C-alpha cells in the first residue's frame, strides 16, 4: 500500500538540485521537478517514496487524476498507468515531464456544448428543371434572317414602318420557314406606293438579286394607313420563293405554297392572326391584295392586275403616270376621303 500522500513543498529549482540527477540520494527527502504545460513544479517526497507516491501527490496538487497521468522520464521513457511501485531514488533523472490534462480541462471538454441557435428555416421551393438554351437554333436564327430593316425615311412615321418590318422579321412562322430553307436576306424594306403604281397594276412585293433586297408594299395608296398584316406576310412568302426560282413555273408555285403552309403552322404565338387595328389600321383596304397576280410578275415582282408577260419589264417599264402625278393623285384621294369622313387623316 502506498504511503499516505504528503503535501509537497513547491520551491524554486537550484544548481544543488540539478547536481543530484542520476545519483542515489541519502537525504531523507527526494526533490523532483515536474514540468507540466511549460510550468515547473517542485515536489519533495521522502526518500523511500515510489512512483505511486509521486502520482498521488501530483493528483492532489495539480488536480490531475493518476489514471490520466503520463510521466516522461529521461533515459527511462514514458511511464503510463497503472504505474509500478518503482522507487523514486532509482530514477535516472530528477526532471520529469508530465503529460496530462487537468480535471477542469477534461470537464470543459466533456461538458455538453450549448447548441447554436438554428437559422430560421424558410419553406423549401420545389425544384425546377434547368432551362436549356438551344444554341443551334439561336445560331440559325441569327444567320437565316433579314439582316437590315429599312423603312423609307421620307414617308410619314418611318418608325412605325420599322416596327411593322420588325414584326415580319420576328414572326415565329416566318422565322421557322427561314431556318428550314436557309433563307438569308440582306435588306427588308418598304416600297413607296406611288413609285410602284400604274393605272393597270400595283406592285405588292419585289425581290432583287434573289434575296439581296426584298421590298414590300406596307402602306395604303393614300398613305393614311397600313395594309393587312396577313396579306403582307403572304406577299413576303411569295417573295421568299423568288430566292430559289425567278420565274413563275410549277416549282415556284409549289415552293410558295409550301412556305405559306409552314408560316401558318409555325406561327404558334398568335395562330396567324393579323395585328390589331390599333397597331396597323387600314381604313380603305378592300381586300384586293390577295394573291391573284394574273401572271404580272417580272424579275421577282409581285404585281396585282398586271397583264404583261414575265420579263417584259413590268411596272419598271410602264408608260403611265410619273411619280409627281401619282403623288398628286394620292394626295387628292386622301383629301376626298377626309372630306367624306369629316375628320383628319388616320394613322
């Protein structure tokens, strides 16, 4: 049985204590320096004491249970519990390194930690599939399109004409047909009705150099409104077919019919409906712009009422009224219409 623990005396180490290292002492007490966490502690025990006595004194003084102590003795190595009753006088060194945690340190680690406040939970949102972008379709739409929109700046309200041209360019059905047939048109523009009207015919559309420029008759003859959207879109289908065929043979009409059907099917946004009356109102369009051209096409022109043969020059070779006379007639017609309605011109 270990001798009753004695209250050790903690004193400062000296040269005399260091001279005793490794030498059996005949003194009634043995002095050992126990270093713990960098702090030296001097323990004095009777010369007959053992390691068990030392660990008991360390437990009393430093509040470190003997079962938690590990002693590193130079030239002897690491001593672990359960300790043997080795006499302290036989230790090769009087300096010992204590490897252990104090009781308070162990308690702080063992104590349950206060749970941190939970973040306010927000309702989980249902997962939505990621939107994928069809890069091939976007690239095709940027390639097969009308690259320039050109309203006539000298006619009234050119910005309105630009919106009309943009609507045609962005029409879902037109875009689908352009992608399928790989149509790329340099310029989409409007034509001046006065420059493409004779007593016998009116040009509704014109395709120059198989898609370099397409002109469309957007305005009424009196310049007081815009023609029906679906009719103009049908004229555009006709002109797009001239990108492939220049003459009115069976191949041309088959392609025109195919494009018209594709445009109707592809117009999923509005089912092919014409624009509202507020956007493009035509006060005096009697529906004469239907696709009945009577063979009056020349060089990719779509002419109503034309009786000439293909290649005969069409409206460009007409001997009718000149531009000034046509403009004067259009102005006179507009004034007559205003007089009848009793109001100003309608846009």
